[in-house]
C-alpha cells in the first residue's frame, strides 16, 4: 500500500542553460486528486566553464562525454547537497533529477542526459530517481516531452499548457488522450543572438523589439519541414545548429532583425498548433518573461485566455513535474504517456538508486 504524501526535491537543467533549478516539493493525494506545494526553490547559475562545456558537448567524442558525465554528476551532487544543507531539509523520500540533455536523437534510438550516474545517490546520501527519457526511447518513443503527465494530473484547470524554454512545447487532451510535442526553438535561438550581442539573454524582449520583421526570412522559417510533421515529435539542440541557425545566418540583416523575426516565427507556430483558440492556456518557462514574445502570442490568440502564473510556477514548473515523475516512479505508476511520446505503451520510467 502506497502512502499518500511525499517530500522530494525536483532538479532540472534545460537547454536554455539558465542553470540548475532545484525545488523542495510536497505532494499529497486526497479526494482522488494530486496536490502540490513548492516549499522553496532556487536556480544555481552555471559558471563560465560549465556554460562552455555544455554548449559544446554536442561535438564531444564518446570518451569526452563519459568524462563530462562523471564530472557533471559530481557538480550536481555538490549543488543538491548545498541546497539541502542551506534549507535544513530532512525526511526526503527522494531527489528526482532530470540531468542535462546533451544529445537527443530518438530517430536513432538514442538520448543522453548527463548527471544521472548511480554514484549520485551516494554522493548526496539520498535516494535518487533519475534518467527518465532513456526507457521511452527504447520503447520506440521520442523520450520527450515528459511534462504532460504532470499537466494532466496537476494542472487540469487549463485546456492547454504551454512551456516557453529552450524550446516551446504544448500539452493538451485530444480525443481522450493527452498529447504533447515540441513546437519550435525559443530561448536556444534568442539567447544565441543575445550572447553574440554581449548579453546573457534578451531582457523582456527589448532587443528583439528594436528590430524589424524580415518577411522573406519569416517565410523561410515557417516553411521548415518539421512544422508539417504530425505528433509525436520533439526537438534537440542539433535542430537549432543544423537547421535554424544556418537559415538565420544566411540573411545579411542585423541580429536585432533576426531576433524580431524569430519572435514572430515562435508566436505564429504556437497559434498554428492550437486546435481550439477559444480556450484557457497556462504559459510557463523563461519565455513567459519575454514581454515582446508574449505580446505577439496574445495578439495572434485574441480569443484565448492566456494565463501567466506566479513567478515560482513560471520558473520551477519543470522541476516540479520532474519531482512528480519521481513520485509516480516510486509508486510504480505510469509517468510517461505513449499518446505523447509514441512509445509502444504507457510506462513508469526512470531509475531508482538507493543511497
């Protein structure tokens, strides 16, 4: 018999490289429904060394990736242990960690999230649930997105759950099934140009706002084949490097114009995937702070109630849901939906490492 309350830490590092998100979470099941509380949360920024390593790891050799995995696991252990110490956290059921995606090639039966080595449990002296994507790929799935089970069980008040992170992805009910898929790159591209202009990111989208639309570029972006594919489908950093950036870089226009045009592209692709615009949509992820992007989304979705929640949920929804995936794994309950990923069956994914 499973208990009806859990205390865990959710740990997430996204492709936008903002840092490691950590959230101390309480989950409890009552009246046939899951509820949650984010007790405390923080983001630990990456050093310049780690930003360089993670940005370039897609080009590493197999040997270099093995070494990177070991050193990143130790980095995560230090970050998690410090979070536990600083907040005097006791009585955890588990630390539930996504790790950091380096390679994501589901069509080749392969995905790699570093930081999920078994030694993590010993280093932090806690039970660990991690590596949630590998099993799904082995079962023929995309290994992504994994957040929709949390959208269904924790955020059922919304018809759509949109995340604006390194990539945009969306989750909703369709013909009795939960479906979800990646829509387009977001901060992986916008941050690339902000970095080139000397900034960590485009604060509130003001750099993009200062540019102008290049309609030829916008049309070229919207004609990319990925957008015509049906779900399930997912994106990795390889798509940005091999497809998006070569198109953007082929235009002799300012970086401000490229960012401006790409924001319009993001908003257009989001509108393009919604089967019903007369609905209620929750928007989370770092892109929710991009005022220029949000203005474009709302302009295209005038009949949609676009809801941006409080800062804690915006920033830590993914850490929250990966914590929840860990709870479901501890209960041996499905935490990945085949209707979302395309795997042969729903399954309880992830590895449990005892301390």
